[in-house]
C-alpha cells in the first residue's frame, strides 16, 4: 500500500510539473508582460509641460512617445527613458520630474501594444524602436547630452542601445542579468534557458558599453532579486557604480533620499 501511495504521489508531482511547464512555455508572454493599451484618440493627463509624438514605423505599427520638459528655456540634455513591463507611459510619467528638475528633457517610449503604440511585441522590436528614439534625439542633441535610462524590463533595452550608440551615461534601475535568469530565480527546477523566448542578455550588452554606468537596486526586491542584478558586476568597468538601496523594493527606489542624491550626481 505504501509503495502505491508513493508511486501515485510521484505521478501527480510529475504531471503537475509538466502541466506547469507547458503553461509557462505557451503563456510566457502573458505571464511576463502586462501592457495596457489605450485608444489613439485618448488624452494623456500629465503634470508639467509635455508633448506627444506618434511616429509611423511600419504598416500597422506606430511608436508613441511622450516628451516631458522642465521650466528652463535651455536644457542640459535629454534622458531616453525605457520603462518596465506593466501598463504604459502613464505608470512611469511621474518619474520624469527626477530628470526635469536637473534640467533634462525626458522622452518616454511605449513598446508595441503598450499605451498608444501599436505593432507586434518582440525582443527585436524593443531594440529597433529604442534605436528610432535615439536617432530622433540625435537630431537635436549630441551623444554627450544623451542619457540612456532603463527601469526593470527597460534596463536590458537601455543596455543594448548603449552598447551600439554613444551616450553621456547609462543608468539602470532594478536591472537583471538576463530574462531566463529572472524566471530561473522563481522556477529553478525548469530548463528556462530553453523555454524562455525572450533572452535580453543585459550582461552581454554591458560588456560593450563604453559610457559610464550607474546601477540602482534594492535589497528587498522580490521581482528581480538583488543577487540576480549583482551577477552584472563582473561586466561593469572599474569606474562604474552599483548602488544598493537598503530596504528598497522593485518599485519604490525613487522614494529613497540616497537614490535621489546619487541620481542627481549621475546627471551632472
């Protein structure tokens, strides 16, 4: 009787493991990304001066960009801001004040299917669209006036852009080693390198970044654990910074005085 119970238990565990793996493989886009589309004719409501720009990219796809401005007539440069995996620009717009107070414009882009941006979401699309944003910025700003900033999902996108284009500084908020490594942090018993279609190897891009790099991460981040981000440190240059925020979680680093102080320094 005991052997039958053990055998039945093993079969149930194997079945659950296989079913969960199938769900992860086929539903990974919905599990990893949570866009919130809005209609093209809807109106954003943001504080401070801002302007919206829609760039036709291809048949059926448009890139929506919101440009935030400070009060100064002459700016120090522009921050190209690549946001996280949830909702759209409206979730991150309040962070623009961190940069406009330092006399920078802030250009935020929505990925395909996020906000008013349309098109097919893919890893290559993230890279291609980031390059479009950079080229738009270069029409007005020199590379030494362009700061590339990535939060969470956007940190890998920002790192890839900084690896192929010159900039003043690359700043990463709650970055990750790679996408499979994040999933592996949650589900270490699955062969995630073979299962996860999105790779975004931030570590590989950091190796090619010549600009100064500043990294922010919190000790209490359970979305992207600190230990995952710390795997990036071998790929940072000697003069780069990895700033750990004690008690910082995934979405509250901007509330900490240390974050604000070190960000202000990085933007000088």
